[in-house]
């Protein structure tokens, strides 16, 4: 019973994705460029560094905000 529901959901998902990829050139371009970037080890390293800097900056901002709430 549950396996049939999961299969039905998966088929619906792939039918939607295939339709979107068929009709949208923008989505195809995004998928293509993401795939090419994921194959390049140097690019993946740069993306990882950018994400790390983003997370550290976001955490720092939350920390500063929390400290200002406690001080005031």
C-alpha cells in the first residue's frame, strides 16, 4: 500500500520535471550549468569556500543581533 503511494508520487514528480525541462529553456540552462560546475573540482572548491564564508557571515550576524538584544 505505502509502496504504491510512493511509486505514484515518484512518477508524478518525474512527469512534472520532464515536462518542465521540455518546455523551459531557462531551467535546462540552469541544470546544464549546475551539472558542468559540479564536474569541475576547482569550481566545487570555490563554491564550498563561498558557502563557508556565507554561513560564517550569517552566524556572525545572528550572534551580533543576539548580543545587542541581551545588552539593551
